[in-house]
C-alpha cells in the first residue's frame, strides 16, 4: 500500500497530463488506502504515539521537551513537512528519525490523525 | 490493668476508625501514568495497600517525600503538584502551579518544595506544608526567552540546582532566606543539558548534555571554580544512534571510585573515574540506557533501555565492570527502585501492566503486583537522600 502512495507522488510530479486523471480517479483510492492500515497496526501506532512519542511530546501530546502535537499547533502545517520530520528527524533538536521503525504510509496515517486530533483516551 | 489497657486501645482504634498504627519507612508509591493514579505500596508485604486517583496527567511524573516520610509530593506533567498523605491514603492538597512541569525537589530542611517547569520555563518554590508560593524563578535568557528547566535537585546549604535546556546554563539557588533567593548563574555549560544528578554526598552536580558530548560538572563545595566539562572527548567522531528516549540521570553508582552514567545515543554505560573525572571504560549493553541505577551498597548497577529495546534489564558488577545478568521482565520496562537496603528491586513493566519484584543477589523474581501502565516507583527512603 505504501507503493501506491509513492506511485501517486511520482505520477503527480512527472506527468501533468495525468495529474487530472489521478486526481479524479487515482488519488481518491490511494487516499482511501492510506487509512486502511490493519486495525491492529493502527492500534499499535496510537499506542506508540501516546507512549513513545509521548515521552517527549507528552502523553496527551500537549508538549514536553518536544513541542505540542495538538491540532491548534500543527493542524495547518503541510502534511509532507510533518511526515518528513517524523521519518527523518530534525537536526539540531532532540527529534530522532523514525524511518527504521515506521514506513511512510504509517507516518502519513499518524500525521492525519494528529492534524485532526487524536481522541483523548490513552 | 491489662484489661484496662486493652479496652483503651480498642477504644482508640474505634475512635480513629483505623485498624493499626504503622510507620511509613517500608512504603512507597507506584505511578500509573495513563490513568492519573498511583498505588501506595508496602515493600515488606509486597502488596498494594491503597489505590489513589485524581492526580491529573502523570505521563512524566516524579515524587519526593517529606522528611517525616508521611507525605509524597507528586509532580505531574500538567503542572500539578499534589501532596499525598500516604498514611491516610488520600490527597492532602493539590495545586496546578504551571502549564507543563517535569519534576521537583524538596529542600534540605524539608520546608520548601521546588518544581521544575517547561511552560512557563523556570522554577517555582512552595511552602511544603501549605503549598503556598514562596518564590518564582523565571529561567530567562538571551532576549528574554524562557528556557525549559531540567535536572532540578536539592543540595546542602538549603540550595536548589537546576539546568536550562534551551539556554545551556546551570543555576544555583540559595534559599536560606526564602524571601530573597540568591541566584548564581553558570553560562555556556554545554548544549542542551537534558537531566542532571547529584552525588550522594551532595557535592557534585552533573548535567548530561544532549547537544554535544560529555557532561557538565559543578563542584558545590567550590562553585567559585565554575562549571567544568567531563569526558569532553568522549565519543568524538562517532556517529550517534537516534535517541528515542532521553536518558535519565538519577541515582549514582560509585564503587572503587567509579561513577556509572548512561551514554547518549550509544549502547553503552560510561564508567568515569571520580578522582580525575576521566573515562575509565565503557560497558557494552543491550540498548541505549535510560536509567543506570546503583544498588544502595554500590556493588551492582541495574540498567534499563530506550524504545524499542525496552523489554530488558541488565545487571553490571561494579567491581569487575562486567555484565552479570540479562533479564527480560517484559515489554516497556520504565523504572527501577531499590528497597532501602537493596535486597530487592521493583521494576515497572508498562505494557504488561505489572510491577515485578526481583531479589538482587539471585536476580530472580520474587513477587508480582498488578498496576495500570506503571511508570515511576518511589520509596519513602528517598526522604533522607540528598538530591532525590
């Protein structure tokens, strides 16, 4: 499923004529796929978010040593920027790269959840 | 006569509404981080004696004790400061003193409690009995920004010491006159101090640095000498691993003149010779250390690790500097606390919802307690240890 997202990106970059087509036909299934991680994996990701991201950003994500991850702070930031920050980390800060543990699709899903607000239950 | 004494004690019990008198020296608290609750535990009976909820956000909670070992001061992530009466098993007082806090300390004389805050960055000091504010110390630096504060400890001489994560400073606060705190600031101590510890004699304050190699050392017997760098060349030129959990500096292992500290971004425990503060060795361990804790007699050091290698605890012999055991208590080992004289260690295993008790000599499990997402474990013996 991560490959379908990658393909989408490549298509958008390389073929402007296909862009429209992808937007109308290709992208919506790709986006739908992005939120179709197995439910068990989604639960693991939320657990990781609360417990492990939470060790710096706070279990309720309102910030700690790292900044707040609540929608009022990151809700309007470009998703690509947030996804890359998670995957690659941020030099000069304590934010580590997570790409050895999470793939782009999983991070996209997490960013999507964060931007709309994760339900408060731990 | 005997009968009368018996009658009196029965009456006393009935009037008090409690069953027995008891001390608190073998009690402690286990933080349940996800549910804002804790359990008061008995380390002799190996059991929980009272659950307590309503403590707010405990996702990064720490605890200090009053010197009579009756009250636990719980510092919550949400800026909550709660005074828990562990004899009665209830909340005695609770305030929200900031937006986001990281830990606290109690003064040498037990009269003041200080809290280290991220938001607003600084330290606030309260009366230990009433929780009324006594002093406020904004961690101002540069062009008036406020720094997150970390590594707050108490020190002899009615002092508190803490580090400024964003500013790279260490501040020493003399609270001998509570109305007029005397602050000494040490600047340029290194990039991003992330935590600190105090040697058990209260002499050396050591901050770990995240932004560069080495540790920052302040000799509290001679603050006029300033902060010096320890292990400045440690790991130079080596690529660090990503750090998924900041190490904690707490507890202090000393044996044969060595100190043991977690290496940042490496699968190593550092051994420092305290006579000249030079590196005396590195012990390869299972993962990136989070807590490197000495058994109270200093003969063993127990180490837990950062995500994703946090199902393991390793034991180091401080004489041979060798690993002597690798234990697998379960998924997400967060903290370890030794009983006052070290015959047992309690280990919180978050994702298993358990606290495991190990005999430290045989390193075998002796008991298990259930707890919801347990994190920090704090025993009342901390009341009489400087810097904890």
